[in-house]
């Protein structure tokens, strides 16, 4: 039987390091996105939207 498919300590350690680094980067990105404190000024209103698409007019809303 071939010895090529055997997992060595070096390969295992490298795999664990890569997975750990990827997890750390993903966690840091998630933390940055969820802890952002930027304020936005926006207003939302209920109403009606009229989309004019040539040659028809479509109305959406109550």
C-alpha cells in the first residue's frame, strides 16, 4: 500500500493553522460589521410607487 495518503504532523498542523487563521479573519470581519456605529439619516414613508415602463404604466401600492 502506498504511503502517500498518510497525514503527517506537519500537514495536520498546517491545516489547523489555515483553518484557525480563516476563522480569525471571519470573526474579525463579523465583529467589525456588527459593531459599526455609523449613523444614517433616512426617512421612510408609506405610499404609492408609479413605475412607467414604455409603453405601459404599472402602479404598485395600496
